[in-house]
């Protein structure tokens, strides 16, 4: 069996994925998978110049740890990495990084979207979207029933 | 000795985030709750509706907000201990 582990962080600096490679490594692991969510320039035809993230930091970390723990169990993973960046995240840079490893690929392919869906539903982090005129809007999705 | 039973008035800080914080113009607000018994508890739904009465700018956003007590979400019917360390209003989240 794996010595299962999680690495959960909230950072205020650019996310460097390579820094987390070792977290997923294990001799009995046959699959590593990564997902990075990055700032996109256009949303429904509107130009985004910048995303700014804020969090209830203590609660966000707690929620992220719970999600990572549950994913380990649910998908028999060896390791989970879950990192979110706060503050200004320019176009093309990552606001979130998810990584996981397992013996075989089906588990990691299933785990990544599950982890992201849970993060987007429950982790108290919010983005403010700035357009090319410098006007900012908080994004509060209303259709999460 | 007074025999009239006055409701217990409790001052309580509530923390706001993101859009809720901007609509009120403050990260924290202090609410005064009148409790008619000694339990000092109110439902989460009652706390949210009192917020809406005091800060009408929140009325559109509040129905989609959740309340978190000491970093855990609570449902609308949950009785919240007003002596908890932290009561926070969590608008719909948009991380990722």
C-alpha cells in the first residue's frame, strides 16, 4: 500500500508546477496527472485584463484539505496536490493547480474533475474579474444547486 | 429587584467576504441580537435575514450566501451559538 499523502497550499506568488513533482512520486505509482486552471483573456466575448482572487484563508485551507483527503480515499490515490494562488493572476498564469497519482490511469483521470468540481462548489475563494477598462466585478455564480 | 424580563441583547461580529464585503463597505459588521431565552442561539437563516434588514444593499446577494461558523458551513435551520469564535457570510464561491 501507499503511504498516502496530501499537499495543500494557498500561495501569493506564481505557481511553479515542477516544484510539486516529488509530491506525486512513489515506486508503486504508474500514473501522474496534473490540471492547471489559468486566467483566460476572453469570457463570453468580453476581454479580461486580470483576475484578482481573495479567500477566507483559514476556511479555504480546511476545505481544500478535506477535499484532498476525500479524493485519496474515494479514488485510491497515492498522493494529491492542491494549490490555489491569491491576489492578482495575469493572463496565462495559473490560479489553481491540482495533481494526483495512482497505480493506474483511470483513477487519476476520474479524480481531477471531481476535485475541481468540489473546489469550485465549496472552497471559499472568490475571483474579481477586471475588464480592459479597469472595472472589476466579483464573480458569484448563482446556478450551483 | 426588577421583575420585567428583558430580552438578552447580544452584540456579535459577523465577517463578510468578496461581493458582500464590497456591498456593505466593510469586512466586519456588528449585529445586535435580541435573544428571548438564555441559550444565545439563533438559526443561520435568522442571522442572514437580520443582516438583510440592517444592510438592504445585501438583499439581492443574501439568498445565495451560506453561513460558516468556525470555518464550517451550516445549513439555514442550524442553531448557531452566538458565542462562536467566528460567524462568516460566504457568498457563492468562484475559485479555480
